[in-house]
């Protein structure tokens, strides 16, 4: 997951002309040395698809009853 994230970000940076020197070898949630936030790992699964980050996949599976990436819930909780 770490290597795929870094490669994905590098491809975007090249297209956008961005400088990655400040974040070399650091990826979502501080990988590969630590996992900071599950939401960062979930975001990687949502952006890159299932099968890339097994922890992000597990988080998505765990929240499926409350959240679906294919359904927009832009109303208030009282709706």
C-alpha cells in the first residue's frame, strides 16, 4: 500500500509540476513506519480501490452500514 501510494502521488506531482522533496518516502497516515489515522487509510482505499490497502479495506467493510462511497448524504442528521 505504501509503495503504491507513493507512486500514485508521484504521478500526480509530475503532472502538476509539484515538488515532493518535503514528503519523500512518506505516505498515507505516516506509512510505512506508523499508522496515524484510519481515515487516511480509508481514503486510500476510496481513491485507489479495494485490494491496495488491506487496512483501508477493513475500515470500509466495518463502516459499510453507516457509510457508502456510492451514496451522497449531504443532508443534516435530522433529515
